[in-house]
């Protein structure tokens, strides 16, 4: 009879302990797989969204600015030789080395206008890039066409604007197409029109006041891109909004570390369960092991039987644990996706790692029980019969 046959029959004869070990290892593997799969799916989804949404590079005119601050009191500032950015120069941004990482380039022209005796800031933007640069915008009414504007919530309140009402800016009548829902930002206090309309009204044809660039992804070299844009636009000042990038990525990193820690604790507990169960099994089989030794089994043979039993159970636990973990991760994503479910991808490498983890934990936990079984005195074991 082969050692593998002995190990398999022992498992069939002691189904309860075998199932207990199987469930312990399966829970550990399923937890680790669910956590890793969940993090990978969320990371991929977040990175995909970050590649498209939000501006994280700002291009503004270079100016010699002297800030007047003293004792914590801001007194304004003095700017010298401030120049607008030529709109035609923006095409150079699309030809930088990392241009493939740019999701959108949004020129903005700014200027003060007077409406019904109230001074308000008019911003001309490219509404084609709105969904990428301003994905949080919601409008009561609709977005403007040529000759129309959208008013921020605070500007609409102060000026008494509503959809369909017309305002007069420097002799031109502009219809209010919609009102922005409150955003909690400076957008609430502005009026927005198409870039060409604002340039004509503000006498800034062919120039822009600032440029928003969306280039946010996990592997985007923001600092390098800032330098590259600065090289092609030497007359402008390019700034990377690092806080947004680092904040989002650091949050994701902290969550990943915490999840790995939880998975490690579960795996450790599973290993202890296997260790205690196998030690109890070895004590129960003292007589059986004594007979094996009496008929010529060596210490390595006894250890091999214990290891084979663990290997069979651990392999099955690894396979089942991977499947259960994937289902658990998908269920978690469905519950937390808020109507936008994210699919969990089958990862052959993770499946291999799950199987290796189950076998590794099982074999490591069975090392001491196997050694304990091999050290049993056959004479003492036979006297117990």
C-alpha cells in the first residue's frame, strides 16, 4: 500500500477533522482573495476615473507678483507686466513627451463685467471638456449654446437670474440657459459662457487667462509633465495640484495596507486552527502510528503521511477558497457600487498564489504535528493497545 493511499483513507475515516481543516484554510484563502480582488478592482476603477476626471495641472500667465502680507493680514498685491496666454500656443501641450497621459486641455478666459450695477466675473470655457474637467457640475436647465450663459448658484441668487431670463453684457443680450447646482467652490459666484463669446465680450480674442489640464492616473509623472508643459510654454507658469493626486493615492494605499493586515491575521488564525487540529489528530492516532513503526515504517514515512493528508486538504481548500473569494469580492462590489457595479477579473496569477498560500500555510502548520508523530515511541504506543 502506498503512503498516499494511507493518507487518503485516514482522511475518509476522519471526515470531521478533515472538513474542519478544509474550512479553516478555505476561509483564510477566501478572505485574502476577496480582499486582494476587491482592492484590484477598485484600484483599476479609480485609476480609470482619475485618468479622465478632474484637472490637476494649472497653467497661468507668468507675472512678477509682490504679495502684500503683514502680521497675517492680506493687503493685496502688485503685479507687473502680466500677459495673457496666446490660445494658439496651447496646441504645443498636445505634443509633449507625455501627451498620451493628457485627458483634456481646458482653456479659460476671465474678466469682470457689470450686470444691473453688480460686478461679476465672467468665465469663458470650452464646454466640450466639461464632462472631464467639471464632472460634478449639475445644471437646472441646460448647458448653454452660443450667445447663452450658465450662472453659478450664488451669482444667480445675487443677480436674480433664472433659466430663460436675458442679461445684458456690454450691449450684448445673453440668455440664461441654466443655473449651476451649488458646488461649494468659486464656480458658484461666476457666470459661464462659451470661450469665443467671452473672448469677444472681454476684448481678449486669441488669448486665454488660464488653462486646466486633466492628466491624472496612477502612473502619470505629474512633475515631469509640469516641466514639459513649462518648456513648451515658457511665458506661462505651470503648477501641479499635487494635493489632490497624493491625497487620493495615499488613501488608496492606506486602505490596501489595512486590508492586507486583516487578511494576514485571518491567515495566521487559520494556520493555528490547522496546527491545533492536527496535533489532536496525532494524539488520537498514537496506536495507529505505533503499529506503522512496528511493521517497519520509518520516521520520514510517518511524517510523509501527515504531510500528504495536509497537502490533499490544503489543495482543495485553495481551489474552493479562490472561487469563494471571487464571489465574495463581487458581492462586496455590488453592494458598495451605488448602481455602478465594477466587475472582478479572474486572475490566473492570483489563483496560483491562493493555491500556493493554502498549501504553504497547511504544510507549515503540519510541520510540528508531523514531527511529533515521528517521535512517538512505538513501544509505548503498542503498550497502549
